[in-house]
């Protein structure tokens, strides 16, 4: 287990996180307003970048002082080569990236308005292989924690089962996806952190607090939580009568794209470093807030600065029953 902040710089052992799932090219267009269709809008800016939940999380792990292995899949095409290159340039170990002949690499159109709010259209690629049996599962032996998103469910299931067999802590980014995929993966992870829509799909017709309680009944989970943007994160551990809220750090958002991905990467790194659940939620909230503020993933020094300035550490607020 790595111990951040203890020992001399050169002796610090990095916590390793294996991140499994989506990598896409994000084509980001900045506009004043997203017009309702039919419409024609001139972008104020455009930039391509690496995106995808697990890929953004892996980059966050590295920026925040950990080490990341990325396991995912792309086509052996120009976009796939570029994504591999960018991941490696970020310091992520991308040797577990499957590049499939004849497949097409996923991409997203990301439209960001002047309030920093984003709308995303994702093309999930074509002919990407589903069989995860070539993944280097033995490398979980190096890891302090595992993070999976739901975009390669076969790989996530295999990795979660292998992690559980080893007693390795694991987290799921329970983003919007097919209900059957969420039902398949939620019971297999130790820490399940939903996006708002993910929780609605997993537990339709239930208030969020009860949706989290339902998630906790599906397996030996240590935490079920849901991120709510600038409203913070509602979370619940077994034995808690109610959900609690971890408030967001107040920032002026310029681009909220990837805040959730960075949150999940930071949370899993914190767990790999041995932080407790509440501490990890605070750490992850700071990382998500900085990403939303700057549109860039923060480094560890920036995050520590925000945490150090947060003298107003509210006690855990227990939410009243509606
Ligand atoms: N505008 C914001 N201000 C402060 N913190 C934010 C803001 N947006 C996000 N965060 C932090 O990041 C966390 C995750 O954000 P959010 O709930 O928007 O994720 P998401 O819906 O999964 O989005 P995505 O996956 O596109 O990044 C929040 O719980 C919060 O802690
Ligand atoms: Mg998300």
C-alpha cells in the first residue's frame, strides 16, 4: 500500500489502479447555447482529446500521483493509434489496450455551453471484440484497487471476479447504460458510485436513497453512492440508517465534461492508498470540482491545496426522510 505524504519523495511508493472500460476520442465544441433542433450553430472553439470514463480516470490516477494500467479496446485505425499514444504520453500503462483489426474506434461529440454544461453524443464503435480472455489479469497482483466502467461488461465482470478472489478492492463507475449491465456489475464491485441516470436505470421508481439501499443488498458492497454534480454526492454504507451527503466544493464551472470520470479515478486511487470511505469521497469531490472548474484534470498539488483551504469541513449531513 502506498503512503502518500509519508517518507521522502524518492521513497514514496505509488498506489496502482487498474482501470477497465471505455476510451474514446472526445471532439469538443464550445458554443454559447445549445439550440433546439433544427439548428445551425457556429462553434467558438474546437479541440479533440482523449475521453471515456475509464481512460479519463486512469489519467486522473497518474496526475494525482498514482500509477494506472488501462484495459480497454479500440480499432486498429488512426483514432485508435492516437488514443494509445495519448494514454502513454500521459504516463498510463496502455499495454492492456486491445487494438482490433477491422474494428472502429469509439468517439463522442461533446457540446459545451457558456455555463460549462455539456451534452454528449457517443458512437460506441463497431466490431469491438467482447471476449476479455486475453486481459493480463495477473497484473492485478500489482494493484491497490480496480476501477471498471460499464462499457466493456465482459471485461469488467472478469476483472471484478478476479479482484474479489484476491481480496483486491474494486469500484464501479455505474454510469448510464443498459439495465441488465448494471444489474450484472453492481453486485460484483465493493464501491459502487452511480451517475444520476445510472441510479435511475438501476432502481427505477425508487427515490435515490432507497436505490442506494437496494444496491447495498445485491452483494458485499462497502459503499453505494450517487454523484449529483454541483449538489455533491449522496452515499450510504451498510449499517447506515440514511444516506449522507458529501457536499461539492464550490467552484465556477467552465466545463463539467469528465468531472465524474475524474471523481471515480480519484476515489479509487484514494482507496488504493488506504484512505477510508469518507476521506476518499472528499478527495474525489475536490478532484471533480477542479476538473469542472478548469476543464482539465488537476495534479496532486492543486488538489492538496484545495483540501488544505477547506477549513469548513462540514460534519456528515444525515438527510431527513422525505
Ligand atoms: N459544477 C461542479 N462544481 C463542483 N463540483 C462538481 C461540479 N460538477 C461535478 N463536480 C464534482 O464531481 C462529481 C461528479 O460529477 P457529476 O455528478 O457531474 O458526474 P457525471 O454525471 O458522472 O458526469 P460525467 O461522467 O460526464 O463527468 C460530483 O459529485 C462533484 O463532487
Ligand atoms: Mg460519469
